[in-house]
C-alpha cells in the first residue's frame, strides 16, 4: 500500500491496487463522523467508438448515462433501496463526458454501505422490459434539460464550436438515440468497460483503512472478474475552424441570453499541466468578467447586461474560453463583446490577489469529504493522475506566465449563440 501526503495540509491518502487491477483511494479523517463512498469507471459520453482486437464498436450517444440509470436502479431494486433507507444513507450517481460515478453518503455502518455499493455495481439486473421502461424516464429527463435555458444554450454552443467531436453529443443523448439502445448494447458496454483495470474506488471520511480493504477483498473474492485490458478508444480529430459561427434559438425568456465561445488550439499555450492552465485561464477570465470586474461594472452602468460570467474548458486539442450574459440589448452586447474580448486585462496585483484565493480554496477543500472525493475522482478521470504538490504549483505561478498565456489567445474562431422570442 502507498501512502501519499497532500502538501501544506499534511493530509494522508492511502492507495492500494488490488490483485485484480482495481485501485482503491482512501482518505481517513476524524474531522467528521460521516463517510462518502464511490465506485467510478473511466467510461463516459466521450467514447463514441472503440476497438477490441480487430473489431470496431460504435456506441449510441447517451449510452453511458443510460447504463448509469440501469446500474443504479434503486426504484427497481426494492430490497437494496429499503436497506439504504434503513441506514439513513443517500445513494446517487452521475455521468460526465469522461466517466461514471456511483456513490453513497452516510453516517453509520460504513461496511454495510460499502457492500451495498459493490452489489449495485457488480450485479445490475438489466432486462429488455426494464430498458424499454427506462426510455420513457430518460426521455423526460432529456425534455427537462431542453427546457433549461442555460443548459440548452451550452449544448448548442458546443455543437457549433466543434465539427467532429464527442462534444457535439449531449451526455444524455437525444430521444432518437435512446430509442436505439437495447439490453444487448448496454451489456456489451458494461462487459467491456466495467472491468477492474478501468475501475477505481474512493473512500473518504471516518473509517479504518484495514477494514475497508478487508471488506472489498472479501466481497470481490466471491465474484468472477474479467482481467481483460481496457478497450482502445478511437478518437476523432477536430479542425480549428468553428462549425457554426452564429446561431439564434427560440426560447421563452424576457431578455436575450448570449453565450460566446472562443476555440483556441491547446498547443498555443506552453504550460503543459492542464490543471495549472485551467487556473491561469480562470484568473484571467474572472478578472475581466466576474461581478467585481471593471468591464462588468461598465456594462452594468451602461445598461448592457443584467448579469455576466465566464468559464473555460479543455477539450482534447482545444481550449474553449466562454462568456455568458443575460442582456438588456442582445445586439449591443454582441457588438461590444466582440471588441472587448480582445482587450483582456490583468495587472500583477490582480493576479496575486486571485492566486491567493486559489491557495485558500485548496486548503478549504479539505474541510469537506465530498469535495475531496470529487477532486480525486475528477483528477483521475480528466488527467489520469493525482497531484499531491498542487499547493506549491499554485504558489509558484507567476504573473509573467499569466501574461504570456493572455498573449497566446486567438480570436479568429468564435461562435455565438443567442436567444430570441
């Protein structure tokens, strides 16, 4: 077993790779009497096609999310659902582009909760009848997301930014997609991706490391697990040019909402560490578009916006810089933002102030076992690694590097989406 120390906070993480290939991450703490358990698989909506041997498999969009529903099928598994309620625990699951996570939060009898989670993950009861029934439930979920203005606009923007990327599909898929999903297609994915070498377990909270490992090993000793390798993911290469530069969509909103995305090649930026690059970019963007920024105040005083914000995303070979606005005058905002986006500012004092906030946030994250679990999970899914020296990396960030990143922005590939009545 390995023991790793997160610097500055001196928090310990124990890591054990089991003989079958599953990696277990354990963060024991006496700060709380609660615990948070999760089992994750590095398979999400980004996988559109994969290869095993000489055979190529195509995946129906929405499959990862559909499979999540069928594995965490508590409404159908009355006995397990009853046991979770009796323990006073909360079970949930989520699917992203990079992976799928199944989790339980509780305060009593961690071993029983862990066995329940393992049972759900390793004994899904997927039938033709239950798959057909689930299509209606997921169809309603799809409709709900389409009624969510912000999410709908986000999905449209990424479809327009990319030409041939998994981002053109939503995580949940379309109704036309899920109608094609069958028990067989789900079980093929489950058998090929829900395997030990592609699975990891995270335990955070009040527990004994030895007891957790004994429980997992004992449970898994009674299951026949595959030792096959993770399938080879077939990735598509996207071109630099955006697919659609401008689009208007009809939505029932009183004032126009606008999302702007800038597509920049990842190799424009010399910093190779994605985590650090995200922090640098977020500092730059929040300095210009947050509620405390000069531009926000200017737009507000001139009655151009009601609210405005920003975000960044790293999608394979591209960095996406995003600006969102709730406006009083859509035409005026678009006219102004096209010019002002190319005049981004960052002073050294602003950089140092925002860097301090990230250092403080790093320390505060260790006060919440759910935040710790999520950080570990996201790091593994997104970057395939954990960084135990992140505090030093943030501390050693420099204004010169931030300024170089700011000067590496390109503004020739922009996509804008706006609402109209």
